C-alpha cells in the first residue's frame, strides 16, 4: 500500500512538472506571437527601432520555448531581417532572411519562400554582391511564376532591372526588365518608382527624348524623394543641353523636394546612441582636422574657379558679359547642389560639431546614390572612371572613395560608416591592396583618389 501511494505521488509530481513546462512553453509562444504582431504594426508605422526590439524579443522567446511553430519563427526572422537591412546591418539581414527561407521550405510555404528570397536579394544588393543578388531574385521569380503571382512578378522585374542590371551597367537589359514591370500592371508608388527608374536609364544611354515622358509621369508621385530624383535627372539633361535657365529651375525644384524628403525622413529617423567615451576621445581632433581640411578645400575650389574664369576670358574673348555671368552662375549652382546632398551635409556637420544631434543620422541607399550622382556631376563622372579603372570595387567601396574625393577626414568617414577608426584604416588598406591591386604603389589612398 505504501509503495502504491509513493508511486501515485511520484506520478502526480511528474505530471505537474510536465504540465507546468508545457504551459510555460505555450505562454512563451503566445507572448512571442503578440510581440511579433506588435512589431508588424510598428513597422507599418515606420517605427523601425521599436519594431526591431519587438522582433528580437519575440525570436528570443521562440528559441527558449523550443516550439514547433516554424511558421511564426520564419515570419519573425524575415521581418527582423528587413529591420536589419534598414539599419544598414546588411550581413545580419541576409543571415536572417536565409534562415527564414529554410524555415519556410521546411513547412512548404511557397509564398513565404518567395518573399524571403526577394528580401535576400535586397540585402545582397545593399552589400554590393550583385551575382548573389541576381540568384536570389531569380529564385523568387521562379516561385512567383509557378504561383502566377502577377504582382510579385512585376515587382521582381523592377527590382532585377534596378538592383542588378542597372548596377552592373547593362542599361539596355535594365530598360527591358523595368518596362516589363510597368507592362505587368504596376500602380501607385511602385509605378512612380518604375517610371523614374526608366527615365534615369534612358538618360544614362543619352536618349533624353525617351527619358522625359517617364520622368514627367514620375513627377505625379506623392513622395518627395521620388520627385527629388526626377528633378535631379532633369537638371542633368538641361545642363547637358547648356540650357542654364531651365537647369536652374530644375535645381530649385530639386532643392524644394529635397527639403520635403528630409522632413519625411526625419519622421521615421532611428535614434542612434553613441558612446560618450568615443565622442570625448575624438571631438577635439576632429574639429581641428576639419577646420584644416575645410580651409584647404575652399582654397582649392577658389583656385579652380579662378583658373576656370581666366581660361574662359582668354578663349572666349568675344563672349558677352551676360554669357560670362551665366557661366559663373552655373559653377555656383554645381557647388550648391553638392552641398544639398544629405550624405555631404551629414559628413560636414560631423566635422564641424561632433555632438549627439550631429550623430543622430540615418542615411538610406537613395541618399548614398544621390551623393554619388552629385559627386559625378561636380567631378566629371568620378564614379564611372573609378569603376572603369578598378572594376573589383563594391558599391560600399565607391561610397568611401566619393567621401575621400570630397575631402572628408578619416575620422569623419569612420563615424559616418559607423565603424572604429582603426577598422576603417584596415578597410582602406584592403581596398588599395586587394580591390585596386596597388600593393606596391607608394602613393597614399587619398593621392590615388585625387588623381582620378
């Protein structure tokens, strides 16, 4: 009898422990789902920092619960990857999306796999890994075709054209894919972006008459960032035709929309916290070096402007006073456009006043693309010459070269790229030795860039 009682008590204790454990795991999964749904809602409100926190906590709960809810875990990882991508943590983003693909594959969720593969393509594009970008997008495209998902097919036509063929310089193929996207029934903001991209592509191949209709359609967008890019391209077209009056008009519209885009951008800006010790250690040195760099830069600009005006006076003696004034205004306008770049002004602010407010920046891929385009305008196609000479450079390498070309210090560039100064020196050395293959060149990295 005593043995039976002991056995019964042991059974009840084990049952209680198992029940409590199951209840605890179920509760963790329930909390994880609530956090995931809250993260999705915050993401739709463009509160990406708060959304990231929810997704991270939800994923931690899922790992601790040892749950078999693969669908929920895959959705959390795919959304978390999107937030990492927005925070420019591209390698972490790609890792999350790849894990999401594996989870969706495990439960045979074709729609989830399709979306995750597309997100892998976006992260790979941000890393400058264009071969992988194309492969990931192709995987998503195959699934979309099997599912006859026309909306996704159109989206992928646009992204493959813009993120792959346009990036590798195959503009004809890019035009074909973006045109397929438009023909696929795109509408709303996606259609505006497609029209803008197609207009820019025609501008790149010097078919301005074909570019203008698409650019004009893109101007109907309610997003200031899209309109800003369109006016920038129209400015380039007018400048190439030496229509300075029209170029100035487009430049003014560009600046107005840039201000609106900056306002939109600030509404979804992610607060970035920097260590006080790092700020204290670098502040005085950065301010001193920036003042020296700025003085040198202004002196160089003054010499270039003076030299240009002198040459114009010698070669074009018969040019009227009005023509000379127009040319001077064109030079001033180019300088003004450079100063209107979000990347340029952020770097300039970091050099002048390294404060918490100055470090509260969030630069998108579009901001970097605009900065590279403006650098090309001022320095006569600098990035194209750079890639023609050093084709192994990635998109992020080009950003560093453009920052260097604009005269920013190593400290400012390291802060802008959110990396330690020592890590940036190593990265710069790898670019010179490995990407540029100039290990035996005695020139500094800055000297190499300045001569391009």
